C-alpha cells in the first residue's frame, strides 16, 4: 500500500524561513520506506535511478517556477502568475482562457484526494497490525482514525498545516533513525553479493515508480516559492534539498537492502524484529495522520477557490467553506471504506496524475511559454523529460491495469 503514495509535501521550508507555507517531507516521505524493496528489483541500476530521479524532479521544479515569470521592458523578471493553474491558462489561452486551469485543477484534486484516502487506508492497516488482539476490523480502525481527523474541517490557514507537517517530519526522521540504527547493528552480515545484476522488466518498472514518485512535490512549489521571504533563493534551496534527499535515500536504501537482501519486504519496517515493529508502526500511524491535513487542505482550497470566484456572496462565506471541507472529509472516509482494491486504483491514478504533474506538464508549459528564449540544449532537455514522463506514465498504467484485471479475473 505504501508504495502507492505519490504525493507528499515538502521539507523545503524546514530548511529556509518561510512566511506561510506548507511543510512536510516530500523529498523524504513515506515513500522512502519502499526504496530498499525497489533496490531488490532494480539492483545497481536502482542506485543510479535514485540520483537521476532527484536531478529530474529538481529540474522540473525549476522550469515550473520559471513559467511564473516574464521579462519586463527593462529585462527584469516579474512574477506575473501565482499558481499552477495560472501557468496552464496562459498556455491554453488561444484555445480557451480557462481550459488549462480546469485540467490542472481536476488533476490536482484527484491526486490530492486519492492521497488523503490512502492515508486513511494506511492508518486502518497500521492500527490493525499494531493491536492484533483487539477484535476490530480494518474498516472500523479506519473510522477510528477518521474521528481523529475531524478537526481538519476547521483548518483555514497554512500556518496550522505547516506546524503539523513539521511534526510529521520529526516523526519520519525518527523512523528512519530507528531502522538505520538497527541496520548498522547488523553490519557484519552485509554483502555486496546481494545486489542483482539481472532484473525482470516488470519488476524494474515497479522500482522506477517507487523511486521517481518519492521526489514529487511540484503541486506545492508555486505556493512555496511565493511565500518565501527571499524567492531568489528558491533555485539554490531546490538544489540543496534534492541533494540531501538523494544522499539520505541512497544511504537508507543501501543499508537496509544490505541488511536483509532477498528477504527485503515491500515496506522495510516489516523486516524489523517484533519489538521494534510495534513502535515503528505507531510512529507510521502518527505520520500518516499528521500528513493528511496537507493534501486535504490543498484539495479543499482549490475547490473552494474555483466555486467562490463568482459574485455569489453565499459561496464566499466561512460557513460554506466549512461545508466544503466537511464534505471532502466524508468523501475520503467513504471511498477508503468501500472502494475495493484501492491500492491498484491508486497506482493507476498516480501513473496518470503523478507523471503529468511532475514531468509532462512542467516541460510542456516551459516549452510553450519560453520557446523563443530557450537554447537548443534547454529545448532538448524539456523534450527528453516529456518523453520520459510519458513512458513512465504509460508503463505505470499498463502495470496497474494488468494488476486490476488479474484481481477481478480472480474474483
């Protein structure tokens, strides 16, 4: 289940001082727990993929932010757009002034809501395994987790989300510390012979998805950059955070895989001794619940903003905003409880929305808005990223649809 999480937030504001922005650990999110499993199926190429994915996601983040700016008559860069939606509308204004924004908003909301649902699914699963002697079903545990999230309907500012996400980051680093500490106590068992030289293509595709989507945070970058005290430091910040994320992920994945080798499980915490598993599972539960407000707040704000743009004063009232958030909260619970095979559906959605928001749209928008000012190498880079994103999306869709067909065929 964990490897299907394709959206998390951003550790960036924990490094640089921001005013009001969302902070979480996108570059080192829950996804990192699946990286040792990815190395199991990708071997030495997995280490290269971790580095390549960091470079590509850092690059698409930069070109996305570049689309927010235009040069004035004096050659100075002026921020003329504020959101991902504004960029999309600028690119599609000849076809329809609002077409691009609608596509981007629908894609973002789908991805964010699916992420919220998955956090509930993960929470129910973790509670079930943490308290196996309590005669309660996984769906009931999901409802219990949902009750703790009810205060989310009252979150109306990014400051609150920021504080929760900082706590989430601390919990996550504690989990990583526990796993790596245990791995280093088993250093006498490490062997490079555990790495595979030959790999299965389909298993390799799974590894590519796990690695690439562990870096995604493009949805939040325009808001993040706009709320920085010094936006001029954004590119430098992006470089350093992706560099440190890459180092951390490589170290974590390598030490964990060298410890368990062929016995490496999909979520590496399942390899821990039982006395550590319970502790880590409860920490993961805390992290999942603290992670929920970020995508939830982002999704509801997008919908509320789109609805309240007209002149209808009723749609701009605090009570209406509360109703929107309450409706979304209830939708996430219902879908978490009643959608069968949610992990596979999440994989299918992530293959479409995740690749689109991370690779396809940033490179396409950059080519559209900056074509005349781009060098030949920059054009080649954007086209290469677009093609790579398309192939990753297509491969992920094929694998997910195949999995769904196998499951429903078995039924």
